[in-house]
C-alpha cells in the first residue's frame, strides 16, 4: 500500500533538488527495523512500513527520473547497469551474515544495528556535495536529444 501511495505522490511532486530529497527518503527505512527490534506494537510497525513504502517509491521515482534526465542517452544503459550492480552486489553477503549476527547478539540488537546502518549510510550520502547541490531541471543533458 505504501509503495502505491508513494508512486502517486512522487508522480505529482516537483522538487528543486531531487537527489537530496531522494536520499533523505531512505531514512524512513530504518524506522520499521528499529520498531521490530524494540518489539513495538504491530499497528505501529505497520504504520512505519507504510511510511517507509511511501518514501521508498518517492526515492525510486526521483532517482530514476534524475538518472534519465542527467545521463546522456548513449551511456544510459551502462550507467543503469552499474547502478543496479552497486545496489545489489552486497545483498547476498548481508543475507549470509544476518542469521549468524542475530544468533550472536540477539534479534533485537541485530535489527537495531541494521537500522543504525541505514541511518549511517544515508548520513554518509548526504555528505556528498553532489547529492546536496544537484538541481532538477527541464533541459536535457548535453549530448542528449530532446523528445
């Protein structure tokens, strides 16, 4: 449900700094993890998951449209491949380590650690001047052809 609402919201929202807003939209992913680790009530976890779903789709739409707008057409498929590779390359390692870490430190602490990693990684991304400075525009990038 949250992702459907997020896609609807993202289709209507116009932001001046799309990459900055997209990166900020990754913070809510930490909330359900922290709530699960704290054994919060189910309704609160469900509400947090809804919010994380909204934020996730806003991120996805802003990221995809910014990549489409900023990357020249002749290298777009290569850049997209590297983007997906970077996004998914370490996922198997995370899955491999999740069980042993949870067994060693406890499920609650492992979930809290995951939430902390989301916050830490998002905060690190915000340190990049390119993330904070890139502005949305309507002009195609140099070398690209307008539709």
